[in-house]
C-alpha cells in the first residue's frame, strides 16, 4: 500500500480529500505539518509528499526541499502554468517523491500523479 503524506501551506484537507477519493483503498493518506511530512518521506515512513501553496513551489515544498533535496522534489504547477501530464509523469519516473502545486490546480495534477504512482 502506498503511503502519501499531505504537507504544504494551504488547503491541506482539500488536497487530502481529492487524494483519498482518487486513491481509494490503494493508499493511506495522512495530513501532517510540513516538517513531519518531509521527515516521513526522508525516513521511509511515507512514500510520497503532496503539498499546495499559492506559488506551487515555495510553501508547498520548502521543507521537503530542505529535508529531501531538490533532486527529489518537483513543482508541477504554479499560477497560470500547469505542467503537462507527460512532464509530471517524467518527474515521477525520475524518482521524485515530493510534489508541489497551487490549490487551484489540485484537481488537475493530483490525478496525474496518483495514476502514475498507484
């Protein structure tokens, strides 16, 4: 079973609800502080991190970048710019574990991420 932690600065419950709805019983989804969520991925207690903020990369991924390094993190949307499904999938294939996006794009990017990791 895939373990997903929800961090980020805003709309954590919205992100978690979307994630749970799509993942169903294929994943365990937990909402945590940014520090706890990033630490869970770093220690192997969680497999993936999802986070939202108004820029898609600042508050959504700051702690994940600090704990996991940028090599394991990807911003998949920012204001006015959603990365293509193919680009998001390539980030997962490259081994990225933490994904940041704006809450306005959550319903578009979360399904792409989950369809690839599940």
